[in-house]
C-alpha cells in the first residue's frame, strides 16, 4: 500500500541521506584510487576524482595480482561446487529417502549448527598440518566443503516437490540418483542459485581461515594478499585504494546482477522455522 | 493399491526377507547420499568441537610438539592471572553492547521506512545492504583512511562544524568506537533485509495502518507490528550476538595485526588468534576456545530464557 504524500516525503528525507552515507565508502574508494598520490594529504580532502589511471598500473606492479586472483577463483569455484554437491545429496536424502538412523543423522547436523567455527580453528589447524595440507588449495576448500545451511535449504526445497513425481519416475525404472540429477535438482534451481551465490561471496571474502593455513603467495587468496600489502605498505593510500577497488569490483558486479536472489536467499534464513 | 496386497501369494518368511533386503539397500543408499556432507561436518566441525575440550587440558607448544597434560591449569591461569584475557572479554562485551542494539534499531527503522511500494526501494535497499557482501579487508582499508586523524574525511567534516577531532584508530579511547562504527556500517544491511522479510510476512491489513500519519502510526507500530515482529527480532538478536562475540577481522586489519594501541582493541576472537597462531600456545588457545564456546552457550541460554516467553508466534 502506498503511504500518504507527506509521509512519503518524510521517508525519503531519512532514507536518501542514510543510503548516501552507506554508499560513501565505495565512492571514496574510487575517488582515492584515482587521486594524485600527494594530493591525498591535502586537508580538507578533494571530493572529486582526479582521474590518475596510472595508479592502477602502479598497483598492478606492486603485488602478484594474477596469481592472487587465480588462487581466489580456484578456491572459490571449488568451494561452490563441493558445497552444492554435498548439500544437494544430503538435502535430498533427508527430504526424500527412508532409511534407518535418519533422525540421528539429522540431529548430528543440527548439533553442528551450534558450533562456532572459531572454536574449531586450533584443532583443524593441527589436523591439516598432520595431513601435510598447510599452504595448499585443499586446506582452504575441503574443511568448508559442506554447509549446514545448504543442507537445510535443499531439504526444505525438496520437501515441497510433489511425491507423484518420484512415483512416476520410479515406474520408468528411475533410481534415486538419476531422479535427483534429472528431475529434482533442476526443479530446485532457486535453492541451488541461492546456495551458489552465498558460497561464492563467502569464498571470495574468506579471510581468517586462509590467513591461518596459507603462508606463501603460491596459494594465498586475494584478501590475505591485500591485507599483507596493507600492513607492509600503509603509507600509500592511493595504491591501497586501487587494490581495494580491484578486489571489491567482482563482488559489486555479482551483487548488482543478482541482488534480488541474494537478498531473498539471505532473508530466507530469517524467516525459516 | 495397498502395498501389502501385492505380496499376498508369497510365503510370509520370504516376504520378510525381501523386505529386509530392500531396507538394507535403502539404508545403504541413504548413507551414500549423506556421506560426503557428514564426513566433512564430523571431521571439521563436530569432532574439533569435542577435541578442543581435551586440547585445553594440555600445555602444548605447537612447534616443539610435546603435549604435556596439565589438567585445568590453563583455565586457572586464564581466569586468575591473565589480565589481557579479561580485557579482551570487556572489550568484546563493549563492542557487542553498542554495535548490536544500534545496528538492529537502525535496521528496523530503515525497514519500516522502506516497507511498502515506494519508488527506488531496490536501489536504497541495495545501497545499505552492499557493505554486508563486499570484502571486509578492502572496505576496512577505506574506512581506515576515512577515519585518518590528520587527512580523513570524517575529521575534516568535524572540523568544519567546530567539533573536536579524535585520533580514531590511533587512540586507545577511540579505536573501539572506530571498530563499532565499521561494524554498524557493515552489518545494518543484514538486519534491514531480514526485518523487511519479517514485515512482508505480516498480515496485509496491517499495511493499511501504515497509511495513518503521525502519532497514530507510531502507537500502531508499537502495539501491533512490533509484537508481531518479535520472532524476527529474536532471531536477529541471536545471530547478531553470536557474530559480534566472535569479531576478529576488523580488529586484525584496523590495528594492522597488533590489537591496537595498548591492546585497546583486543577482543576474544583476536586474542584467540594471537595465542594460537602468533605464539603457538595450542593448549592455552584451546582453553580460550572452550571459554568462548561456553560464553556463547550461556549467552544464547540467557536469551532463550528471558526472551522466548515474550516472543509472539502467530
């Protein structure tokens, strides 16, 4: 329902300035990254960009960007794919299969939901160093290859599929795996997209765990590399801003393209249950 | 067709055997589907959560690799001799007590204003939500510069209106407020989006009430919408409290991995990280993990006890 005219004006009077404040740091990231290096020390600051595109050229030389980008893409894509596979399979088993001990298995998953990941940092680090996995890709991917939220979401979705579909497929001699791959999973596309988007963002932004289990630029992701750059070279704000913008841009693009699915997916965690 | 009738011409024994075989095959198939997820969750989440309790009973320097059983000694030191631990607890509580109410209240206010069919809704929502999904390290780097004591935008704004200019991240008194400002900026979008979903699920007649202007809308909101939103508020309080109790990355980046001037930004999450991965005190870090775990359990327990009775489920 549309609010009254006076009410509407009052709403915009609050909303527009607040939204502007929230967007400002992104604007400032771009402005800083395009300013002349010495002008950032002027006070008061310049509010408009000076279009110094060579800042990006210089930033590009400072850090092994192609390597860092490649590492982030590899670990993020692997994580998205693995979480999708584990969530779809487990979600389907919980929703549509009958077997002994299912309730127990489900309560294990629920129990895991209560564990804060910070508590697992030290034991997992020990496990991975025993496996000889420190400073590898798999260390950044395998421990995160299953998601409780992903399993819940897939289960919820599979529960809504009509039972007749499965019965019809069975009459055609279709087993669970083929039914899942050819019928159920394609029908659950909204849930699959939501999980993929959320995992993509989490993977791209991952910081604490990669910081702990990587030690060289060979496998280190973007966020850890940029943080190292920030710590060692904090005197060059212009270059830092250019670096920050390069790591943020892919996420901003995904966000602009898929805002609706993303917001819907995140909001569904709130109205679940 | 009744499934039992299809077997009427087979002997009862054969029937039971056949059924057992089917059940066994179904069970195997079920676990086959579950296995990939369960193996990962058990090895990397459930087992470590149990193991960390055992770990906390040892004195163990990760490099020297000689675990020594010391019983509850780590906890005795932590609780009675470690000022830095208590400081990190106080600062975590400070961060939580300010950032959670502020960002939830702001999220609710913005959700109420954005609720309904208003022009530019997606754009405004997207603007406020974007900080929640963008890389934390990158946005903190920009905030560091916005909050810069000498050349920052915020201080030039404060100077323009003749207010005092704090040193923000360089000052022991202002480093926590800096991190709180960042936390609110980063997290309000999540609260907004979930409150919007909560508002959208309220009965349609309530949106009529939103048309009433002024004082009546105000009291209608508190009497009708707010109680109906209580499950959303309860859920948000839950995830906000847990999330803010674990705050780490802002401390790490804002203080360039030092914990701030005079440890003034040390939080439980950061202290845990330092003990484990800067000093390699695995056993002691295990004790900190257990303490954090218990704190979170107590926090959620208290929340359930005091708030669940006030939650209004339709």
